[in-house]
């Protein structure tokens, strides 16, 4: 089985036989898969009326478990955005009725962000659609190879954690 990356690597190897192209063979494929995943994510989210950034915030709240709420600081850590960006995102999600704010009972200056029923429905639907799309991307791999691939990718990502 061959793909376009094989052709790319062969062309470079012909032109630059002094270099090792193992990394190109791996990361060019990861990059191409990332583009397909990004398209699948956008489609899954669009079908459920949310954007990628909205999914990130709603999913963080959903993963928190009932009652599906977090402090803005915890949301920052979960989504890796700045404080100003998170404030803007929560404002926009609240305006759409997907989250609500209420005073933090432990800190009179703070607030808690809670997922609404509408927000829970949107994130659950989008996540189910996303999982279907991701499973489709992995359809040609048997379960054992999926687990092996996940383990190998984990080894590459751990140093960045």
C-alpha cells in the first residue's frame, strides 16, 4: 500500500540522499490526518450548531460531571486560553443560553460557570457525531493496531505534557 507521502519521501531522498526522512514519513502523515480530523470536527460541530471553540468550553464543563460547572480559572487550565479570551467565550456562550454564571458560594468575588440543559444537549450531540467521524478515520485499523498507534503517539506527546 502506498500513499502520497511515499512519493514525497522518495522525491526528497532522490534529491537529498544525505538526509534521513523517517521523520518526514511520520509527520507528513500526521499533518495530513490532522487536516482530515479538523474537517470532520468542524462538520460534527456545525451539525449541532456550535463552533470548535464552543465545543472546547462546553466539553470541559461536561467532563467535570454533574452539576457540570467549573470556575473560570479551571476552564482556563482545561482549554489553554487566556483570561480575556475565556471571559469573551463565556459571555458569548451565556448569550446563546449554553452556559450560565452564578456567584461562587466560596468566593464572593468569583463566579462559577455551569452548563445549561441546552449546552449539555449541544455538546453531547456534537461529541457523538465527532466520535463517529473519528471512528470512520480509524476504520481500516483493527482494534489492536488502534491501541498500538495510540500508545506510540502517547510516547511522542508525553514530553510536551
